[in-house]
C-alpha cells in the first residue's frame, strides 16, 4: 500500500479541511511541536483503511477522533496497491447518547464502488493488502508505544503475521489440492473398474452369436418383402373403405345437428317495437333542438350583456363621485379659512419678535459695561482702555438683561410655531384642492362614458331581459340533453334488436356454408321469412341424414370381409416368423415385426462390438489414472508433514534476524546482533562487548530496544518480498513514529542513512520525529503547526 493523498476534516487536531499530498514522495518527515498532530496524520491513514486508531485503548470506539465541539470527522485516503488505484473514505458522527456512528464508509476504484459499509471496507482492504489491522500496525505503520511489538511478540503471534505476509498458506493449499486430486483420481479408478465390470459380457463369443441372429432375420425380411404387395393391396382397400365409413358418419352427424333456432318469432316483435320507439325519440329531439335555437336567437338579439353591466357601473360610480365632490368643496373651504387664520397669527408673532428684539437692545445699551466684562480675558488688552487685563471684575448680570433675553426667546419660539402652523394649513389646503380636482377629472371621464347612453332604469330593465333569456336557453338545453339521452337509449335498443336479427341470419348462413359440400336446396324468393328458410333447410337435412346412415352400414359390411381376408394372410406369415424364432404379438404385422427385430439385432451387435472396444480403452485409461493417483497421494503426504511449515517459518525468522543484525551492529557500534532462540522461537541479542553473551531482547534498555526494533522493522520491510512463497508484492510503505529524539548524533546519523537507503529502493518511508537533524536530511518535510485549537500541515520540498 502506497498513500497518494490524505484529506482530513474534523479529525483530532485538524478541524478545518487539511490535505497531505504524498505525490512523488519516497522519503519524508513529519515534524512539529508535541501535541501539534503529527501522529494524527498516521492515525488518519490507518482509520481510513481499517476504521481503527492505534493509540486508542478501546478499538471498539473511535469517537475521541472527532475534534472537540464538532459533530463529525471525515477522512479520505487515495492510495495504490501495485498499479491499482483506490480511494477509502470514512465518516464518524457523534450520536445523541454520546457514542459514535461509523457506518458511513466507502472503497472505490476506477469509478466503481467496491464496498459501501464500514465492515465491508475493512474486509476489502484486508483482503487486498493481505494484512489485518493488527498485522498492518506491526509492519507498515509502527505507532507510538507499539514500535517494539514485533520484537517482543510471542512466537505464535509473529508466526501468524509471517504466514500472512509470506503467503505460506500456499503450501497448505498445495497439500489440500494434492489431496483433492488424489481423491478425484481414486474416484475415477473406482468408476473405471465399475465400468469394466459392466462390460464383462462383451466377449467375442457373444459378438459372434449376435452376427448369426442378424443373418437369420435378414433372410426372414426378404421372404416377407415378397408378400408385401398383396398385403399392401388388402390394407389399402381396408383403409379406403374405413375413410368412406368415417366420412359418411361425419356427414350424417352434421346433417342431424341442423335445428331451427328458438325465439325467431319473438325477435320480429321486439324489432318492430324498438323501431317505433326510436322514431318517437327522434321527433322529440328535433323539437327540443328547435326550441333551443329560438331561445339562443332571442338572447343574441338583446345585445352584449357586458356593455350593459359597464354602463350600469358607470352610473353608480358617477353618483358616488358626485357625492364625494360635494364633501370635497366643503373641505377646501374649511382649509382656506385655516390658512387665513394661520397667516394672521404669523403676522402677530413677527411683530412680537420685533418688539422683543428692540427691548433687548435697549436693556443691553443700558448695561453695556456688563456686556464688555463678559468678553474680557486675563493677559489680553481691554477693548475700551487698551490696558492689559490683570483681573476680571466680578458681578452678576442685571435682572433686566436676563428678562429681556427671556422675552426675546419666547417670541422666537412663538414665531417658529406660527410658521409651522401656516405651512401645515397650506399643505392641507393643497391636498384638499388636489383631491377635488381628481374628482372633477373622474366625473368628466364618467360623463364621457355615459354620453348618449340610456338612463339607469332602462339599463336595469335590459339586464333583467338578459337574465330571463339566459334562463330560457338553459332550460331548453336541459330538455334537449334529456331528449338526446332518450334518443341514444332507443337507438341502442334498436341496434341490439338489429344485431340479434343479424346474428340469426349469420347462423343460418353458417349452417348453409357448413352443408355447402352436400349441396343443400336452393334459396326461396326474397319475400320468404327467415323462419321459413330455416324450416326448408331442416327438412332437407333430415332426409339426407337417413340416406347417409344406410350407406354407412353397407360400407361397414364390406370392410369386415376385407379385414377377414387380410387377417388370414397375416396368420400364415406369422407361422413363417415362428420358424425364424420371431414372436409376432397378436394383431401385429409380421413384416413390421421382422424389420424391427432385424434393426434391434443389428443395433445389439454394433453396441456389443463397440462395448468390447471401449473396455479395452478403459483398461489403458485405468493404468494412467492409477499412476496419477499415486503421484498426488505422495505429494499430499509430503506437504502435510508436521514440521514443514515450522521449518519455513524458522528459515524466515533466521533471515529476518540476519538482515536486522547487519543494521543493528552498525546502529549499536558493533555491540549487538540479533538471533532466534531455537528453543522457544523468541528473539535474543548477542552482546559482543560482554564476551558474546546471549540474552533475551527484553533485557535491552529503552534506547537499545528502539534500535533493535528499528533494525527489525527495516529488515522486515526490506526482505519480505524475497521471503514470500509466491513472490508476493513487497511492502510498499513503512511509517515510523517513535524514539528518534532520544538518539545521540552519531547513532541518529546511522539511522538516517539506513532510512535513506530503504527509501532509495522505491519504497515510501515516513518518520514522525522531533529530531531536526533527521528531518533536514530527508527530501520532503511535512510541518504540522498548531494555532489555537486547530492544526495545519505544510509540505516543504528540499
């Protein structure tokens, strides 16, 4: 599996839509501060594929991956497996009970949906990758806290993973197929032996006996063929007479079936009644149609009702407008009085303001010193004496001056109020005048519409005439519709009687046509009734039926004589057949029996001869199938050997330990090597600095465990293809998320070189690390930054 593009939204720290583009990347580093979301990028890939997140303790729930405060998390992963491209999408939503719904998931390839539910996607991914979730997190994505699992796993758990990765199940499949092939071959042997037992009767003696029987029946058929012309003549005569008897009996039965239909007299009466009723209905319909035409003509002569309605409406609207105009004239007069009164009040207010201003000026002149004092500023010149002002004299404003100002301000307020009042009065007058003018315009328009029109009473009377005429038309139409219904009923009744009459005539014609070959009597003149024609036909049929019955009896007697002669001749031929060991059943024809017996004898001979040849072929085939069965049985026994798979797994573990040792010795400064304990299958380390002491891998320190786990993980990713049973595709990606920050610079440099070598082989290698030295050496860096409660990812190419 090789990722191409990862999209995250609402997933852990990635609240907003975030894209991680792996296109063209072989080596990359995930960098960022602690808690920024580096591990969440790897979690997103695992979640898209398997619906689980490695760092969650309880894999049954993935609700914690939803960003805080958000309703759902969405993850989409575009990836390839070999040359095939796939897209896995999963959504997890919060539910009301605090749980999560992960049912929405989809796996697509080339526009086709391969799986449509969460479980289906997990199963499809597992099947295509050949890795379960547990295996995937051991050899592809190595998450925090899980890095040393493969190193410390129990041997049984490692064997399960290796069986899956190396496809060692192929040997079990081969053993199963070989066993099935052996079983099938055994079944084929049993079938061939049974078939040979069935063919035991196919001996040369039996074939010779059948050849003698064929010769005897061939001579018998030749003798019977000589007598065939005589027998054929007698049989032909018998058949001809039998046909004549059958034809005569059929004709007698046909003639005896001719009967006069019942009810012909009643049919005539019903037809006459229906014809009379139809004539009356037609007369009534014509009368109602004429009445409707007259009423419609009268209504059309009264003119257009819509015009009358418009004139009546104009009269009513004119009267209403006139009443509104009278009221409008009164309003205009009142508004004019209001304008005059407001104008007079405005004149008086203006005069009062002029007087108040004059009084204020007079008081101000009397107290001018106070006015000057109010303008003095300390440090500036006095406007009267031009001396610099040292202090400002104190003193209250005279009461007369304040009173004069108050009188002036009141006058100003009264003037503004009077001005507003006159403006409102003038506006009201303008509105009233405009309304009166509009009414005059509407009245003029109404007058133009009513020019030359009748008065209102005449128009109303004309409308009343319209109503009466419409009622007459509707009443006439209802009567006409009822007359049409009665006419239709009468017409249907007349048609029914006519159909019955035609059916009776058709029956008569059918009866004559059926008897046409027997030459029935000629038709009578046209005035003869249908009943009379039927009677003539029936009398003739009865006479002809009696004659044909007598003829049939004569033919039957002749047929019996020929049959007796034919039976005697056949009995003689039957004796000839008995001489040839052929039994002719009673009533059977010797010639036919002899031919049939000859055919059977030839078929039996040919079948027995073929069966003998087939038996010889089966003996050859049986020898070949026996050899195939022995080969398949032996292969199944070898592949099912108890230690075969264990030997293969031991070889794979030894190869992985050797590959990991090459890197671990470099990483540990030649201190450690890895081996497999032959007793329990666990990994052990060889401490070269301590007299090559062999001890459990669990005794390594935390940093040493990281180096050993890294070496083993890289060896597993690098050697898996060469170890696979059928050359399975190698692991195309590996992602490491642990421990690089604890390494010293020299060890980190060795680790970086090993990772660069692994990436150069065409595999995608990613590391999540705080180590800046490691990140800077890799060609692509994905920097994860956190701002507030959300994180972003930026790709940086070196």
